[in-house]
């Protein structure tokens, strides 16, 4: 199981990249917690009022847990006063994602991401919710709590793959499936990803790691070697070698 925690570390890198997405959508998110963007597309009215998101936004001390928690309370109160299912609510949820991340509360970030996804129905929003739920599940020691968040993760990934065929999405989903004990589906998903994306190194790497855990050493080495061949950057090679270092595999 420890090795799967290492693999999930790789997934978390993808998660960090996905969070940048919050800043790349000018109509949905807050670009900076302390310095609101001047982009006019952000200034969307809420309900029957003329209030905008930035009329409500204020500077906060992100180094203070008390300040962050107070701000979260403000946002949640405001969401209870507006139509929390409207697109106008998305910037508030976007800020909650960032604030909960600052607190190390992936469960809160996951729920806020899930709300964004339910409104926007965008694959990357569902994907982010899946990643956060999985990250939080890995921190829990009680099995019921882990299962709850892993299933929430799987549900989010299921929604995401309806909307996207991004191979990184499928490889990330495969880790949640492994954590849920559904190795057969994880293997099939990775094999399908390889079939559709024969140059994608992560699918080979993850499948190789699954085979290693299943004591299929020859298949494992073959797939991991293939992932090394497919790696395009030093960073990708470093990820591969860091995973191998946690095993007895000799490449």
C-alpha cells in the first residue's frame, strides 16, 4: 500500500496543475486571494441585486488560520443568501477551494470543487473534485471514512470521463480504482488508455506498477521500460525513477 501512496504523489502533481485552472477561467474564479483581478468578466451580478463578487471580496491574511476560517464563514454565509446553484456562485466556490487548500483541508476543497462542477459541468472541475477527495481519503485512518471519500472521488471521475477523454484523467482515475480494490477495472482502463494513446508514458508506468504489486515482474519491467522510452522531459523521468526507487525493481 505504501507504494500506492507514492504513486498518488504523482497524481497530486497533476492536481496542482489542475488548480492553476482556477486562475485561467476569467468568468469563474478569483485570480488572487489578496488582489482581485480587474477583468470585467468577473463582475457578474448575483440574483436580483447589483452586487458583484469583488464588492464582497476583501483582503485576508492567508498566513492566519483564524483569518482564513473567518473568511470561509463569510463566504458560506453569502452563498446561503444567493442562488448557490447559479454561475454567479462559482467565484465564491473557487475562493473556497483555495482557502481550504491553504488549511490543508482537501475535503473542503473537494466539496467546493464539486459544487463548481455541478454548476459548470466541466470535466476539469469534476476531475479536480476527484483528486481532492482521493487526497483526503489517503489521510484518514478509519476505513469507513476512507471508503466514503474514495467513492466520492470515483463518482467525480465518472462524471469527468463522460466529458473528456484526456489520458491523464484516466490514469488518475485508475489510482482511485486501485484504492477501492477494483484492480481489474483499473488495469482495463490503463490498457484502453494505452491503446488510444500509445505514446503516453503515465499509462505504461501505472500499469507496470500494478503488475509489480500483482507479482507479475516480467510484465511490470516491460511496461516500466516502455514508460521510460515514452518520457519526454527530465521531470517525467524523475517521476518514474522516484517510483522505481520505492521498489525492488531493477531497470
